[in-house]
């Protein structure tokens, strides 16, 4: 079996490489010559744990190829996956499908015999039908082409494992023949009894958006519960643990913090609300989630300012972490991209560190001083802010950081340190949704009041 992956971005590169790991011959195609040249040299354009070694392994095995030539790869392919970008339109936030449509047209003009065209990109409901119409208009007379929807469910930082051990595979098509091809593509997972949902293209497309919107809602929900905990003296971590033990709810995505970011949740929640409005089926819960998350990131900047006595003018603020989550260099819609500019507008000088995302963040942020050592953000600082919960930040020598600071202020937006320990080190410590006490300070009847 031969597959072609159109697009070598995050989804295309990870998916293509993992399909090759399944034993399939895969050609990844991209129009950006520099990207293909780098990939042929073994240079991976994204940071994703395990991906570089897996690419090298599959290239050496002769199963993974990179090219800018779409023609030969499409003619020889049993299935062609469209994995190009679908960025939000500036005008209304709806997913921009121009790259998907362009890819569909080119594939249709090149395909011969029977070919399955698969939309792997995250696309609004109805896109598969649009792709079908484009292909019907431009395909060769003797070509037979079926269209499938096959959404990805990859978490940045854990994408390889997510692909190889997914919770489910979703295939949306009206064609039994196309479904059989996709089942063969995913045969290693099918043998391992991975659940496969075979449904219509429309249902498949909505599944992707609904899943991400639900997870974004969980994040936003626990952030609002954190506000309630702060106002009442309760502990959001205990609330999250208790409700997460309910099998109907589950523990994942119940970690209070500065709000969600990244390449999926902001874009997909916004696209879902736009689709709802277009189809006269308003997604009012998701609309509220989008608005609440935007406000959340602004509130986090305000929290830093409040921790500094109501003004950061002339202050030096150290920031630990700018990626939207650990184990990625992705800063798209990261909370730090809202928080840092607001602190700068308030008069602060920001010095920042991130293990992987500094180069990407520097394209979006101005007048930030970047350092290579996380301890350097605390040198003569008026406050240190933890925005991303990289593992290396969990084991910092906080006594050393305290000694280096001008004023011992720590705003921990990820709750990775214990309040009593930070207090012992002399920090004015601010966390999310927790009282300034730990479990040993609590009584069975409730939380002690701390003045």
C-alpha cells in the first residue's frame, strides 16, 4: 500500500511518519522547498518528543519519503491525505479552507484509477462534500475517487504515542470501498482492537470539533471553579480530584491555570461557534467558553499586577515558560502571548525563559529579554511568574531563586509548588484557586482561616 500526505506541518509529518511505522510506503509532499530540503537532511521543523528518531528510522527503512513533486506521488497512491493548514480567517474566525480546496483540485487533476482522498486537516462540517464537488469537477474521466473524513486527535507533546495508541479512529465516508481502504491503512490498530467509528463525513467532522470544544469547556469550567475557590477559601485541586474520581467526569483537563491555547482549542472552538451561527444552531456554551478563556488570560496579567501591589511600572518581571503547554515549541494562542504584552503595557520589563519555544515566541513578542538558564529570570527581579509547567521548572532550587530576587514574589499559574514551602522561603506566593495553606494546615471540618 502507498500513501501520500499533502502537507508536512504538525499533523502531516506526525501522521505520515507513524503510517510508515505501520509498514506502509509514505510520501510526504510540501510546496515549501526549504522545508523538504531540511526534512531530507533529517532536520525536523517542529519539536515533538520521539518524532526525530522515528523519522530517521523510517527514512532509513525506505518507507518514508519527502518531495515537492505532487504528481508522481498522487498517481501511485492508494490514498491521499490532505493535511494542510486551516487557519482562522481574520474577518470572522471561521476556518479558512483555501489550502484544502487547492489541494483537492490538484489531487483531482493528477489522480488515476481508484484513489481515496482523505481530509486529515481539522475542517468544518460540510467540507468533505465541498471536496467531493471540487474533485468531481476537475478529475480525469477515467479516475474513480472517493472522499473520506479522518480527523486527527493528537496532543502536542504526546503526538507519536497518541497516533500509535489512539482511543479511537474515526472514518467518515459513504463508500464501503473507501472504508475498506482506510481499515487496511489502520490495520495494525484494528488488530489491537482500537475502536473504529465508521460514520458519515458530516458526523466525522463534527466529532473532531465537539471533542476539542468539550475539553476546552472542562478547562474553562475548572478555571471558573478556581475563582469560586479563591473567593470562598476552598482548594480547587481538591475539588478537581474529587469530581474527577466520578467516572462520568474523569480527571483529565481539570487543572486550573491561565487558560487554554495552542493550535487546536482556540481555533476549533471559534470555528464551531461560527459554524453554529451559519447553520442557525448557536453553540452558546462554546461561545461562552471562548469569551471566558479570552478574559482568563487578561485576568492572569491583572493577577501579576495585583501581586506586585497594583503597579508593575519600572519593575523587572521574570517569566518561566511561553509555550502553550510543556513538550512543545508551539506558542500559537499561548497565554504568555497575552500576559507578557499586557505586563509590558503596564510598564514592566520582561525577562523570559522557555526550554524550546523562545525562537518561536520571539517572532510574536517584542522587547523581551531571553535567557538560556531559568535561574537568570530571577536575577534582581521584582516577581517571577510560572506560565508553562515544564518539568524542569518543577525541580528548581527555589531558595536560590529567592536569594537572587529583588523582591520575593512568585505567581504560580500552574500550582506546581506548595504554598507553605514557598512561604517558608519568604515568598509572597500567589497560586490558582488555592488558599495559602496546605493539607497539613486543614482540619476535617474545613479549612482554617488564614489572615
